[in-house]
């Protein structure tokens, strides 16, 4: 019985000494660095577009069109656009390559080759380091066949 009590006492003494050593091993510099890193991770860029949709109106089929989507980084960190894709090959987005600093503006050029017929709507997905991760933009047009009399919403 004495051996059991002695063994339990020795185990308790070792576990207390391990806990004391663990608290003395905390590096306050690393704790401060981790806190700064965590605070910096909360800072994110925000893409604020002037418009999220552009209507080219009525166009003739095969007539190239282009528009610019202007935006501002209203966030707290540099905005980095990693990708911009359209819903089809007839629409080509051209995003800025360099990061956009907080408070700065940027432009995303979108070219549409005028393909399709009647009402056409295309989407552009912009992938960036924002909280949402992506933004959706749209272009639309009413495409008349080549050589046809104008039809569509703006025809008179």
C-alpha cells in the first residue's frame, strides 16, 4: 500500500513540475508576433465597382464592343486580382496586373466580339483576395443579324 501511495505522489510531483516548465517556455516575442499577424489577417481589400452591369444597347452581329468597369479598393489592404473569366469565349476581360492600394482605383477592360443573336447577356467573374473572394459583372446587348433591319429595344 505504501508503494502505491508513494508512486501516486511521485506522478503528481512530476506532472506539476512539467506544468511549471511549460509556462516558463512561453516566448512573449512570439506571442506578440502572432497577435500582429492575426490583426493583419483581419485587414482585407474591398472592391467597390461604379457599376456592375453594362448595356451595349442594340448592335449589329459581329461588331466588336468594349467597356471599362471602374472600381476602388475601399478596404484596408492591397487588392490583388488573381483571375477574371467570362461565361464564354466571346467576352474577354483584361484586369490590372498590379495590386491596387487601399483608396486607389483600377479599371477592368472587357471586350465583347458581338456574337450571338437577339438578347445576349454574359457574366464576368473577377477573383480577388477580398472577403467574398469573387465579384460578378455583366454585359448585355441586343444583337441584330448582319444586314438585317434593326429590331430590338432601341430600334426606331
